C-alpha cells in the first residue's frame, strides 16, 4: 500500500501493452489461489520500467474494484492512490475525467462504509463537476450513486427517480460504448428493483423486461471481448434473479424457480459473479421451504455453507442470510435446538451491524447535499473574511482621501471667489470685443460689396469696347483675334465679380448653369488666352493630344477653373521654363494634368492651399501678387461638378495639379486644336 502511494508515473501511457494484461487479470478464476489477480498485476508492473500516469491509474483502479466487496479499507487505499497520482494532472484533458471518476468512486466507498458525512462531501464535489462538465456518462454515474443511497435507505420511489434520470441522460448516447451500455442496463434493472421493493409489480415487470431486451439488442456489439461477454452474462443472471424474486412475491413459484436456476447457472461459473449466485441459491432455498421440498433446500444450504467457508472474509450479508435460512430450515424440520443455535448466531451479528448502521436510517440525500453546500459556503465566507478586512481598510483610506480632497476643493473655492468675479469681468470685455469684431466683419463685407460693385462698370465697359472693335470690318484678322480674347477675358472677369458679390466673401458658388461643353475646346481657349502671359516670362506651354470629352458643365466656372490653374503655373514658374498640359479619359471621367517646373509647395503649406484667405498665398517668381482665393474657388467649382481636384508637389522642383471631371460617353470624335 505504501508503495502504491509513493510510486510516480512517467509521462507516456502504454494502453496497447497494459490493457490486455488487465483483461487477463480480470479473467482469472475466483476459485484460483486467493489474490492471484493482484499478484499477477504487481508482477507485471514491477517489471515494467516506466509506467505512465494513465497506466498506474488502471492498476490502482483494478485493485480498488477487486477489493471493493472484500475489504473497503484496502479499496480506499487504492482510490486514494488514484487521487494522489492524478491530482497534479486533474486539469489536463487526458486525465481530467479519470480524476473526476475517482472522486465519485471514493464517495461510493465511504457510502458503503456508512461514513455518510464524508461521502456526501465527495458527492458534492461530483455535483459541482456535473454542473460544469456536461459529461453525460459522469452525470449518469453521479445520479446512480445517489439512487443507490436512497435505495439502501428504503426510499424506493426516490431511488427509482434517480435511476430513471440516469437512463434518460444516456438515451441518445452511443450504445457501442461499453461503459454506456453497462450504465443503461444496470440502471434500468435498478429501476425495476426499486419498483419491486415498493410493491409496484406491474412497473417492476415492465422495467425488468426492458433491461433484458436492451441487453439482447446490444450484446452483439461486444461479443469479441471475453471480459465484456462475462459482464453481459453476469448482468443477465442478476436480472433473472431479481425477476425471479418478484414472481416469488407474487406466489408464481414455478416461474420463480426456473428464473432462479437460470440465474445461478450463469453466475456460478468461474470468473462470473459467484457471490450473487450464492444469494440466488438462498432465494431458491427459501422457495423450497415454501414448497416443502426440504431435501433440495438442505443441498443448497450445504453448497452455500461450503462457499462461505472457502473465503476468509465472506460477504457479511451472505453469511447473515445463510444463518437465517438455516434457522428456518431446522424450524421447518421441527428441531428447535438447532434452529435456536442459528437464530442466536444470526441475532448477535445482526445486532452488531444494526448498532453500527443506526445512523444510516436517518440519511436524506437532498438534505445532506444542501448541508454540504452550506458548509462550503461558510468556508468560502471565512476565507473571504480576511480579504474583506483588507478591503475595509482600503475603503477607509479612500474615504479619508475623498474627505481631504473635498476640504481642499472647498478651501480653494473660497480663495477663488475673487478670481471668479475677475473672470466674469473679463468675459464681459471679451463679449464686447467679439461684438466689435462681428461689426467690423460686416463692414468689411459691405466694403467688399462696394468694391466689387464698382469694378463691374469698368470691366463691363472693356467688354463692350472689345465688342465694338470686333464690328470694325477693316480690322486686321490678328487684331480681331486680340479683340475677341479681350472680350472673352473681360466677360469671365465680370462673371467672377458677380460670384464674389453673391458669396459675400464666404467662398460660396451659386446658380450652377450647365450645358453640353467640349472640354478640349474650352481648355484650348484658356491656353490660347494665357499664351501671351507666358511669353512675357519667355515660358512655353506644351500640350499633348487631347482625347475627346463632352460633359454637362457650367462653361464659365470651368473656364475660371482652368484659367486659375494655368495662371498659377505661369506665376510660380521661372523664366524660360516649360509648362506641360496633358489629358486622359476613362469611360466616365476626364482628367486634366497641369505640370510646372516651378517653386513647388512646401510640406507645411500643402494642407492649407485650398483654404479661403489662406496664408499659403505667395509671391510669384516675377513678383506677381497672390490673394489666396484662386485654389479655394477652384476646388469649390470642381466639387459642385462632382469632380476631384488634387496635386503632387516636390518643393523647388515641380508641381502637378490634377482635375478629374465626370464626362459623357464619346459617340463622335470632336476636333481639337493640339
């Protein structure tokens, strides 16, 4: 036992090696030398150099199961060994379920030893695991254990309820899993047994039939394994025996005898549940006494007595039942002295067990679980008490800090009353100043309106004079071309004045008047007009071949847009430089690119060039003035036409402005001056 608790497992399990060995140990005959399966298991494991954790679990669980009905104390040592080796690995996926099952099995042993307070501590742990894991087989095992507790306390209907829950949970599970098969058949039989003890025979017979039918329908799934075949045979024998007792209580002795003999013939075999066979023999002896077949009863009692004498620690309940049957047999033979001897032996053992188990009749499963839950809550509250004390101290310090801060705020507020009054005076002064600024702004707007209005007349006169000159039939063609340019430029200037007047210096553009406009033609007109300005700085405007492009545009505003950008290129380019103008079109857009080799736009001004009255306005290369309006108005013109305007610039080298305008699909090539 000490070795079992001290041995430490390796990190790798070897199921292919140990599983056949454990099956062979399980198959060893109960009539073989006492303890031979355990000796065999120890011999194999002692000669294996590095058994894994899972391998050791199987070893100790086999020993626990072997000693369960023989010596609960030894069985407890092995279940504790399982818990010890799995504790550090209880969160690992490979061993989590094994650890949880060991908790349930320890509760089972404690319950069998009538140590109910300790048992329910482990059942409560199992309950918490059930609520978190959702493992249907584990939940079924847990409920089955509670059902057995209720059954042993003769609360048969409550036990039947637990057993039904077990079967219900596993109703859709895979019946080819042997552990699930075993759980379903055993709990179905337990339901029948509970109804049987509650004298509800119709329900009992129904569930006995269901248990046998379930075994018949699924036993073929496990026929290849000898250990599973023995288990299935044992299960049938147990159900036959239980069913026989139900028929006996219904006084159907013929059926009861046949079923008991069938049960005994199965479990009396080596390797099967021999102890259960002995109990069934005692039930058959009871039947023979009832039927006055005393010779057959005597033979059975001798067989059972021989079985109990061959075991150093026979089952206590079996020994008690044998003594009781011997007393009844001799009483039936009218031998009171012999009957009294067995009755006395029976009474002495029974009284000792009743005294030991007296507390067992006071157990209530649900109440016990609730009590354990309350105990855990109390422990949790105690463990939290220290933390709460710390939190209370922290809260006290926090409250003191809040009070101190509040006092300082109050003190500063008193000191700042005069400052608040001064702030009020300053606010009043600022309000007056803001009003003065607003009045001045209105005056500036009115002044701009007057200036613009006064400019309209001379500009209009220039346009009119140019018109008169164009009517002179004797004027030379070159002069007429110049007059036409003067008239066009003055007309555009007149339109700009109107826009400034309408926007009241807010940069707004209203009354968009669109018409079908030939973009290359309009662009060419602007270039021709500005060629003379470029020639003054000995610059050359280089153009490519313009693809056709027709769009619904406000001709005057787009003329202003093109003029602004080309004029800027001339203004900010050095003498003798080249200004390039290229265009391209897609299916529904027309893009104009104006490129110069001028001073460029510094990085700190790139975000401001499109603002109204911006500080980005700079002097041209020949000292030309800039008012910072052109690009702002240009962007607004592009935006109201649902287009885009942007630029790329490298300071000191070049600047390229891009204009993208929506256009109509081209159905006819428009001739353009290139």
